[in-house]
């Protein structure tokens, strides 16, 4: 490669690119211990059962540590009960199978100079993180909507359950790691349906490169550099990066992920790349695969923002990162129709994934499909607070329904909204679909749960029932 234009031209036709996307950050945050790794590990409880979490009047206790409550505390007992379950580490669980298959691929495909695996794996870091780790370390602006109390589980204003495994990215790079995979449970308040659950699992990868590693196989590579002075940010690169370096790192990223997805889905899988925006990578992409005739997003990725790399003490290197959702892959690869099933302890579900070989194909055989029951709930919304903040959000209602109805609730959907023409008061009507995963529900059971939801909505959310 003799010139920049020649260099760039050689990579133009490497991958198919579909039209750019402008999806919100929280989709990617979809498919990534204030005192660093040591603090995270101190809070682990892998040797024996963890102490049961407790939400007290003045504090929240989780994984053996106590956190003072304040006006941001919104974590619930049902959510804390999931902390420490670590489905991704339970042998033969479908999420464990996916994690182990990805791990096996990276172990066998990427070998270090001494014959050891290039990528280290970290799947036991505590989900309790600081807001600085979860947001600031990833360059997420203070006013970014992904920080909203209504979208996250806060222990207090400065501590939360991580919304993505990327919360640990900086501390792992700072520890000296150049190539690693990271898996864990993440927590987000969200809608209720067959593909959304407030706790899910992510896996991400990071790889950093020195100048020599990027250019060693390029003709006259010793004359090229990862960085340039006085550069400017363009859609193709960051201001401090050279275009040659970015194109090579982007090529390596896309090639690495194409090999992974081919390994998981088979040689005939169709892949395309969509340009995207994330605060912590640029350029950024989503990978989509054609599955059963439709294009489906499976992961987000990009060239790491150099400011993030610099803050972790690796300013002489350039890197890429990707993140994917384990549930999304497992639901597709194993034909699992409902995300609640991952939390099932029904042997008829679990035994289907006890395989002698993690590479053995398996298709989930549905349990008997028990009939759904649905009830509607309508109420007047409370007035906005004096400060102009919303005193009611849909996620507040979804969280209340989850807290009361638990695993009995399959889906909640907004059916109707109404504004009174004279008073301006607003009302909403929701449909709650109830279905047990393992038995048939009775109308009487559902009626009792629904009445509890009605009562809790009035007392906890300040709505006025229209029932």
C-alpha cells in the first residue's frame, strides 16, 4: 500500500453496507466498584449462596454490601432477587451454552504469541457499579436520556445495577488487558412483552492494537501511524486517528465478527452492516443477519473513542469494541419463544439443554402452551409536579406490574389514551395479558392479582382508577 487513496480503495468492497441507522443508545447498551476490578471482585459471591438482598427503610443490602437510600432509589425486591443468579454461569443453561460457544470460538481462533488464548474472559464482575462507571467512563453526556431514573435501577444517586457490561470496559483496559471478552447480567426498566425483561445478559469484546500490530503487514508500514496531528472528525474517523489505521482496525473488527456469526449461524448466513451512532465508538456499526427472510440486528460495534482509551491509560493504542445480547442469540438459535423461559426452573425446559457437546444443535421443544387471560386497567394520570417533571411514566407502571404480577404477566400494552376536553386531565388504558409458563391460570387467580395491581397503582403511583 503506497498511498492513502490506494489503501482506502482496497477496503471499500470488503463488506456490504445498508442505509445508516439512527437508533437510540439504549438499543446497543442491546444487544457493556468505584475502586476498579478489586472492588468488583470483593463484591462477588461465587463461593456459595449470596446473602439475600434486603431493602430497608434507610439502606439497600445486596451482595453483602449496604448502600444508603436516597431520592433516586428505585430498585425493587423482585429485581434484587435476580442479582447473583448468574444464568450465564449455570452449566447447561441455554445462556451458558451461547457464552461457552462464543468463548470456544475466540479461544480456538485467536492465539497469542506463546500459544495461549489471545482473549481473556471475565464473567464474574459484580453488577453493582457506580454511575460514573456506567455513564461517565463511556463519555455518555450528563443530560443523555439513557441516564433517566425511569430507565434504570438505582440503589442511590451514585450507585446502580449496571445497564450494560461496558461499565467495566475502562477498568479492564486500565488493568493492562489488550484483548478480552466480558459477560454478565444487566438491568433496565423496560416494556413487558415476549422479548423484553428487566434483567438480561450481554457479552462484549474489546481489542487494542499498537502501531506495529496494525501496520506490520502493510508495505512501508513503518512510515504509517495510528494517529495524526491537526486532523478533523469525519463520518469515517475520529480527529486524532489516521484514516489508514481506522480502515485496518475496522476491517479487523468486521472480519472478527463475521467469523463469529458464521460460526454460530452457519456458512450460508447473510450479513450486512448498518452505520450507527454510539457515544463511545466512532465510526459505529450494527451487524444484521438475514434470518427466516428478515434482517435482524444481532450486535453493535465500532472503533473505540480515543478519549475513553486515553482515560484508561492506553493512549498509545487504538481499539475496537462490540456488544451483543445473549438472550437475543439464544432465542433465535434455539427457537425459544418467550424471554421469561430463561428464568424457568422447570425440568422440561432445562433438560433440553443438557448436551454432551456445547456445539450440538438443539431446537427447543415448546412446553404445553397454556391459555392466556387478559384484563384491562384504566386510570387518570396524576398532575405534573411543580418542577415540571413527569410524575408518572409508563416504565413506572410496567415496573409496578412486574413487582405485583411477577412471572404471571406475559405482556402489557397501552390500548388507549384520552385527554378530557374541558379539564385537560389525561387517562390511559392498558391491557395486561396473564399466562403461566407451567400451568393453566384460573380467572379467580388473575382477578386477585389484577385487583392488587389496581390498588398498588393508586397508592404508589398516584393515579385515579376508572374501574
